[in-house]
């Protein structure tokens, strides 16, 4: 399938916008989920169902954070974050998502 030249110039403008919308939507819902999990953990610690020490949190962070940072840095290189349409889509995805 060949894109007609009359509308071919729209594709590089629309694709970063759509990617920005999706990333904004995903980030917004991920942040909401993280707050919900944190509230649940705080509630469970407060009621005494689980006990967490600072050393436990520190040990788990040292185990998981390098993997998360490595994965995230590879994904950031794929995003067209220098595109104005991506930034507009990201803002709309975060706001309305």
C-alpha cells in the first residue's frame, strides 16, 4: 500500500502525537497504580499485618533498581521526545488520560 503524496506529510506529524498520547496515558495510570500500592502497603504496615524495615526496603531497591534503570534507558531512546507533537500528545495524555 502506497501513501499518496498529498497526505504523506501528515504521517510524521501524527505518529509522534499518537505515541505521546499513549505514553501519557500509560504514565498517568502507572502513577495512580503506584500510589494505590503505596497506600495499601502503608495501611498493612499500620495495622501490623506486615512489618517492613528500612534495611528490607534498601536491600530490595538495590536488587531491582539497576534492572529498571537499564530497561528504562533503552526505552527512552526509542521515544521521539524532541518532537513538539510528541510533547503535545504527552501533555494531553497526562491531562485527559
